[in-house]
C-alpha cells in the first residue's frame, strides 16, 4: 500500500490473484477501503467485475442472488446488517442524465455500499472519495486489481 502526499490518490494498492482467491481479495479490498462505501469498477468486458462484486457481497454477508444488473441497471441486495447494498451496471447508459433518471445518483449518495460497473459512462455523478478499482485479466484464471483511494 502506498500513500502519496502530493499525488492524486491517498492510497494505491495493486493486488494480483487467482480467481479461486477472489474471496480473499475482496476481504483485502474492503479492509483497505477503511469504511468508504462507493466503488467504481473499471475493466474490459469479461475482466471479472461482476464476479468481484459477488465476492464483495459475500464478505458483506449478502445472501441474495448476486448477478449482473445489465438490463435493470440497479440491483439491490441486503447485507448481514440488514442494510442495502447496491450493484450498478451503467454499460447501457449513454450519459449522466440517463444515470440520474435511472436513480443511480440516489444509490451513490445513500451512505450504503455501492458497487458500480462501467463508471466511465457517467463519471461526473460519483461522489468525492469514490474508490477506483481497475480489474485486468492477466491470464485465463488470474487477475490484477489496481485500487485507488
């Protein structure tokens, strides 16, 4: 973990893991987030963003079926503490106005955990301090995760 004094981010972390270690990676991510709850997940199609959200939800004690909200845009799950967890997929949106009308901003500013895939579709609506996660496939079963806070 690196802390930058004059840099854009306070904390940078790179994490390399095999897909069968994704649960441990999710635990490290939430620990490093230190209470921050809004995550923007970047990565190519098939990089494993939804799989990572599933693992993050497992760590939070979500018992609901976690799947991609590609068509619904927003999925809401319930964490072990009975608080909502939001999973957003902005892929089908054209701009920030569409995200606003879909209710994305309400989720992002709710104070609850929020995991947003394809944040580049509406970058201006994310709150300050959003954790930026970039997931890259480095092999058939391995991933690199870049964490910026």
